[in-house]
């Protein structure tokens, strides 16, 4: 989707909203507005607008300009900024149950991996997603290290005792999940109130050498592979592996230390950054919602339904996945959350019939056409 605005006007709109650029590289103070079906939705849109404006001030000189038009999609494709903090300037409920919010936001264009304030706002904007950790290993060194890491970053976590009880079960679904099956992991996570699941496996090996044998020390090499799965659609949002070694006179202690170090390396060097990047991308550029519409009689009706959905201003893209036996399955990139999509589409008319939302599970929505 492209926003056709004369280049000069675009520049004025962008820079008029930037009220101060701080001395700290990458931080910009922005005035931004948002309209939504709820306060949360309006605030989310205001944050997104702040990020877009912040990114625009940096990328405007790099943006391809043809026929005095700015290609908005070039800017949006690179929106990796984050809101570090914000002040609420105005909040009101307007006619037709529309909420309006104006904020003054500090936007950072740098990585938020180490910025706890920006990360906290990101997680709040994502409705504080709950993370579940399931690691197949001898002991709990890797799981504990990952849980400690996420706790320090203020993630919401599924109780470790719940996971421990699950891991003790002789269940094929558990086995499939820990072996890397995202569908199995998503099913388990959703059943236990998680939005995301980290699944992984640890392997350990004893290193042999004449020097180690002579010293009486034991050296252990630990390797951990892990995936992060979105429970609403079973999609893998991150996947990495890491290894580390440790030695000790006690083989058990060496194993625990090597595993803990490998888990910390996994989170600190790669996996956590991928998680945050995925969250930022969803928040800034839109989430993917899998929509199933039931009672579609014919091809003409399914085109009418797609048109109605595509006319929602927050819909970035819409793709048909299948159309069979009266069901139309769509994949939608939507700038907002699933609740706001449902509020905006529920009751819309397509082909002289109404669309009714009947089921919501994470980012999966079922709609009936009646």
C-alpha cells in the first residue's frame, strides 16, 4: 500500500511533529495522535505513528521519491524503532464510540535489547504476552537460566511448576514439542495460557584429554538448540543454537555449569534479540491474523467479503489461503491487535449479509456470514 502525498507536504508533516531531538544519539521526541475503537487501540496507534514519524525523519533522505510522491511502504518496511517513554497529552471519547489520544513520545531508533524502559513499553503494547519454557535436558539448568533471563527482562511467564508437571508426563505431544514440532508446542502453550513457547533440547558430551585425566578435572561441552513459537498460529518467530564448555572436579557440576553458560549464550547473543525484533515488527508494521469466514455461498460473495475486510484502514495486506466447502480462509496483516480487528469487522455488511465474529483464539478469528 502506498500513501500518495507530494514530497514537500510529506516533509512538512513529518518534521512538524518532531519537537526536539536529544543529544543522545537515536532519541527523538515526537507528538503523535491515535484514533481507535478503544483507549488501548488508540494508544497503540499513537505509539505506532510516533515511531513512523521518528523513522521518517531519518529515512526521508533515503526514501525513493518519484513524481513528487513519497513511498510510505519503504519507510514502513524499515520501522524498527521503539517508544522509550511517553506522556499522555490528551484523551477523549468522540462520537460513534471513537477514542482519541495524543501523546508526547521519546522514540529511539537504536536496539532496545538492553533498554528495559523501551522493552517494558513494547511488552505492554503487546498486551504482556506470556512465555512458556520447555527444555528437554537432564536437570533444569538451561530452563532455569532462560527463566531467570526473561524474569530480569520483566516477561510474564507460565509457572515453572506447571511446566515441570507436564515434562514428567509420558505424552507424545510433549515429546513432539521438545523435539521441535511447532504445532505441538503451540497446542500445549495455548492450553496453559501462553502466547509464546520456547522449546529446546540440550545435549552434553564429556571431553577427553591426557591433561584433564591427569588433573582429575572433568570438562563438559553443552549444546542447546531452541525455537520460539507463536501459540496462536504455530509459527516459529526465532530459532538459534549455542554451546559452551565448563570444567570441574565433579562431572555433575561441570554439566550444570556448561548447560547454564550455553543457555545464557543462547539468550544473550541471538535468541532474545530475534524475539524482540519479531515483537517490534508486529507492533510497528502489523500482526498477521488468520481469519476463517464461514457460510460463503459462492465466489462472488467471497470477493465481496474480501473487499469489506480490505477497506478497513488498518488492513495492510490481505491474502486468500483457501476457499472450499463454504469456508474462506484469509491471512491478514493488520496494524492493531486482534480485538480491535474484531470490533471493527463485526457487524459489517457483505453481499447483503452481516459478518459476525464467533470465535477468537490468539491471532485466529472465526467469522460467520449470516
